[in-house]
């Protein structure tokens, strides 16, 4: 997080330098006359020096934007989960595949209209969090327990990984209202 803060600080400085050296903003752009002397030097530069300052500031700004983009991609990446690791190599499974397995198993249970699962890995094993839409009137406790049991059994059978926990969040979904003939 400190690296991102540092990159944002550098990008802010690059924007200020770009604005002042391009003549878009004055040297007293910052409150309290902070760095007004240094920015005044930038504002007073002539032709080629001003062009170099603008190019350098723009290049720094593009570089910082690229770094932030790369960081955002890394933060959104969930590494695969290792199923087996030995001298022959590794066997891994993507988290999305585990979620797909849980969702397919859950969708087979009567009353389940829609299901979306997420998976995490802790010291004791996998933990699932599933958001489920049930048909109105379905028995929540029974369906929830069946979801827990079936998903746990399927994931453990197909992957050999322990399922340490499973959270099921339920909401009812009403069917389309039908108009009665009079």
C-alpha cells in the first residue's frame, strides 16, 4: 500500500510540473506558496527547456499510470490452489473452477433458483461463501444444510481438498405473479 501511495504522490507532482511548465497553471498553484520558487523556475523556462520539462513530466505520468494499472491487475488476481505437490510436480486448480463445481452441485438442489459462490483458502482448508436465491416457500434450513453437505462432499471427492467451512446466505425469489381469471 505504501508503494501505491508513493506512486500517486509522484503522479501528482508530475501533473503539477506538467501544468506549470506547459503554461496551463501558474507557479502559485499550491496553497501557502509551497514550492512557488521551484515552480516559478519551471514557468520561466524558454522554448526547448520548457518542451523537455513537459515531455519528462508526461513520461513520468504515463509510467506511473502504467504502474498503477499493473498493480490493479495483480490485486485482482487470485492464485490457483495447490492440490498436490511432490517431486513429480504440482497439481493446482483455479478458484473459479472450485466455484463452478460448487455452483453446479448447488443448482441441482430443489428450490435453488440461482447460486453464486466464492472460495478462500485458510490453514484448515477451503471455505466457501455461497449466495443463494430460493424459490419462495422453500425450507431455508433444509436447503441450506443440503447445500453445505453436497458441496462439501463433491469438492472433497473431486479435489481431495478439505472443506473447513461453508457459509450460505439465502434470499427468497418470488415467482412471476400470475393474474387470476375472473
